C-alpha cells in the first residue's frame, strides 16, 4: 500500500524563505491557488524574471566557453552563501565585459581579414602588371628591330594599339581589383562579359590557401581578379556585379614603387593586429576560465532560486493578514517535520506572524507515494509504466520483484547464459557511482537504470538453468551421475538406443540423459509445458486474491461477494483442477491422458474415466466442479446490477444514511448535489457494463491460461537455438581439425550467442514477462488510475530548465 497522505493548509509570513521552504516544499505537493492570474500578475513574477535574466547570462557564458573549447569546472566549489543581488551585479558586469571583448575582437578580426585580403591583391595583381610590362618591353624591342608593322604582334594590355597609334589618341584604361569566391568565379566572368558585351579584360589568379572572409568570418576558397575597362558606364556595371557576387574590392596602383610601399605598410599593420588580437584572446580566455570555475555553482543557485519562487507563486496571498497561504498534499509521517521547519523559519526570520499548519478535509483522491530505493525503483517503474496505483491500492511492484525475474528465467533458463548476463550486470553495479554521474546514451542509460532487474533476472536464470541442466545447451552431471544407462553392450551413445534406469533419481533438476534421449525428450517438453500452466494458474489466483484485499480495504462488499468469490470458483473449478491433475500425475506416475480428462469433463461428464482415473472420487469431483463453474457465471452477471439499483432507490427514499452538508464547503456541496440530484439509474447501462466484465473474465480465464504457455514456448525456442549454435557452429568447426576454422567457428559462435541469445532472446523474454504481468496478472485486480506524488525536488530539475 502507498504511504498515508493528508491535505493541509499552511499560513506563513512573506519572509519565509530557504532553507526552510526547501524542506517544506520537498515533503509536499503544493496546489496552484493562483490559476486565475496570469504568470505576470503573480506575486513573485519580478523575482522569476530576474532569475530568468541571470539564467540567460549563464547560458551565454556557457555558449562562449563551448566556442572557446572550455568546459565549466565540475569540481566541488564552496560559496553557497553567495548573495543573489551581488551575484546578479557580478553577472551583469561579466556579461558587459565579455560583450565588449567580443565586439573588439570581432572588429579586429575583420580588419585583419581585410588587410590579409588586401595583401593578397597587392601581390597577385602586382604579378599581373610585372608580367605585362616585361612582355611589353620584350615586344617593343622586337618591334624596333623588325621596323615593320605588317606583322601583328600580341601585346598584352593593348600594347600594340598604343605603339601604332598617335599617343595623343591613346585611351586610358581603368581597372578594378579584388577577391571573389572561387565557386562563383566562372559565373562572375560570364556575367561581366554579357553585361559589357565583351568590352572588358578579366584576369584571375588562384589563392592556394583558404581565406577568412571579412563579412562572414568563414574560410572560403577565393580568386584574385583584376578587370580592365573603358568608360564610366562600364565601371558602374562592374561595381554592381562585384557587389552582387560578394566580391571584396581593394584599391590598387600600377606604380611599382607605390605597390612595394603599400605591401610593406600592410604587412606591418598585420603584425601589429596579430599581437593585439592574441592579447585580446588571451584576456578573453582568462575571463572565461574565471567564469568556468564558478559557473556550475551560479547555475545551481539560480535554478534553485527560480524554482522556489515558481512554487511560491502557486501560493495565495492574504492581504489583510499579510501572509501567504499554501495548500497541498504531504505524507502523514512528514507532518511533524514540516511543522518543526515552519516554527524554525518563523523564529529565524523574526516574523510577527507565526506559521500555522492545519489539516483539511477533502474528498479528492490523494496522490500515490511509494518509498523506493535504488534496488526496488526499477521494479516500481515497470508497474508504473502500466499505470500508477490509486491511493491505498495494492501495489503489484512488491510481487514483481520476485515474479518478474522468475518468469523471465523460466523462458531464459540456461545457467551459462545467466552467468554471462550476471557478469555484464555486475560491471554496471560495481561502477554505478561513475556511470550515475555521466551522461549516457539512451540504450546504455536504460540498461544502467535496470541493472538490478537484470541482476535478478540473471540469478533466476542461473537457478532455472540448473534445473533444466543446460549450460549453453550442454547438460552436465553436476549433482551426481545420471540415473540412466545403456541396456546392452551395443549402446554406443545416448541418442540411438533406449535407456534404462540403473541407479537412484538424479538429485536436482533434469537428468542429463534426458537431453540426449529421443524417447525422453517429449517428456522434458511436457514438463516445461505443465509447469507453465501451474505457474500461470498460481499467479492468476494471486491476482484475484489481491482484488479481494483491494475491495476489502475500500469497503466494496459487492465486489467481494459478487466478483471475488465467483471468479475464484470459476478459475479453480477448471484450471485449478487441471493443475491438481498435473501434480497428482507427477506424484503417482500415472499414464492418464489429461487432455482426454479435461475434454470429456465437458462433453461427457457422467462417463466412466477408465484408465484416465487418477484418484478415487474423481468423477464426482469433476461434476461438482463443472456445476460450480456454470453457477459462477450468472453469479458474476446478475446480482450486482440489481443490488446497485436497490441501493440507489433506498438512497433516494431516505432509507439509507447520508452525510449532512453545510453551505461553506463547495466540495461537500457538489457531492451533496450529486447524491440528491434527480438522476435516473441507468439499469441497462450498468447491466451491459457488468456483462462486459463477466464475458471478459470468462474468456480471459481461458486465454490468459493459454498465454502462460509462452513460458514453455520461449524456453523451448531458447534451448533449441542454443543447441543449434553449439552443434552446427562450434562442434562442426571442431570436426575439421583445423586451427583457423576452429578459431573462426569460435568467433562466430560467440557473436551468435551474444547477438541472438544474450541480446535478442533477453529482450524477447523480457517483453513476454512484461506482458504476463501487465495483462494476465494485473488485470485481475489492478486499475492503475492514480497519479504520482511529485514533491518539490531539485533533483527533478532538468538540465535544460530555464
């Protein structure tokens, strides 16, 4: 059962703050008493806004540290007595300083990138002019030697026209130089040609290394270009095209002396900027390291403060008495501790208004709270995934601690595989302190969270594996020699000739010879199948018994007499009797056919049993049980709807006692109206509802019992897969008498065992055990219509919580 809970009302002064409110909130679930107000109209909206602003600054610091390759210090820091106001001022100063450093650094980096590009333009464009002038000088000397103008000489930069025409008619060409992204260079050239109709001359040079773009800050592959043009109109077109393609333009001169002087000046400025930038980055890194030492502490304090104010905003304000009013749920055991904390808070804060704690009466269903530890929490989560128990409802998690790993082990029974599973789990358990402080992946985190469940599954698998006598599908004579031996000298192995019993029964588990004898193997499967039925009937009976305790606790006598009793009679009249026959057959060694007994129990209940009779009086008992099962069905169906109708009529005729209600409590008033309202009793609806429940139980008793045969089916599948891997991989590789083939076979055997049996089969058996608990067991008694008790806790704060 869950912890007892009570609803309380508490009055305390405005000066009630940590650490006492932490204890108060941490043992209770506070109601929202300001739902009619928007978040901006509540009392502590200003404080929450301050905390949100500080959290934004801390996120900004974290982003800056991440960009700089730093991480917040995880070492324990002291200073929990930091004043929040001083911390707010300090965070603002640090943010302003960091923003200023970033702005200056960004400006310097952009200037540095521009100067670096300018230097590249000076170098590459200077190479263009040097090459052109050298070529022009050589052609001029050749032209003078030939004294002829009949032959055309290629002259760069329109040299031939300048030499053959009148100098007074020479056209002065302008040029534009800069850098353009290499991926846009071809398109850039085509657009220039089309826009100017070919009246430009473009020259490009590839920059070997990537260049940091001054605008975007990204490293980009670029080309240096120089464009010669004639006329202002062409110049305007070229400038617009450069701007459209993101080409950065830089001034250039054709004077070689000035070019050298400009390169020298730019190189000097680059050196100075580099020193300045490095100094700024060093200062920024030092500042971020200082922030990193305190970042986790600041972040924790801000989260705590914000979460406390958020909870305080759920409280109501009594303006006349200048105090806060809180309402909520708390466990009964914590009520005295809460009152002591309130008294200490009133004394330490010198409050003129003492804290008042009083218990309220309510008809609301309390939250459900189960105290768990690191061992039981995973089992409780398995149950809660189906549904949270109602307040004071029987908790299936208590039984799940044993039944869940045991049913898993019935399907996974192999003590070799169980040992492998146990070793893997022990690794997580031994290093749980390390793993609990790390951020794991989804699959690893899920495995780590269920480490104790897997440990129990492994231990039970070792136990059932010893009973099945299977170690990677191989039987061993662990507890003594086999009880069976060969009948004659021709018996060379256990798979060709039948065996005879030569000594006492094998002391524990399945006899190892049963795994090899073809005549005995069906008996082993029959053993597992009948055992599955016994386990299923036992667990379903447990579920019905728990439904009795639930009904007894909630005072529901109708369910006790008209649900529990006929259900237990129906289930055990059929499947309980089948379980009895299985046990009697095992004890007596009878050869009776149980299938025949159960079928003719319905078809011909008065016929003689003959050789299928297991005990005296079996025929009379079968008739009695069959009649009991037939009576149990209408017993579940008819009485309850009529009794509910009778109770409803007596209530409205004043023949039943009801509570007197005052007009002060709206909850009681609503309940009073619901009791005395003029609502008609829908007998048809109630009857149909009861009919559905009856049919569901009757059919479910059959289908649920058959569903437990999955224990036998998966156990058989696991055993057969293990045998196939052992015979067809390991033994087959051993038979080749080749070391390489043997090593390869061992590797394949290990991979198949781990991948199929230890991973896939584990998951399959886990899911089937989960289904047997959720459907076949819990549907007998468990509604799961409650809600969890979630008190205030810093541990529940998400890392991304703002």
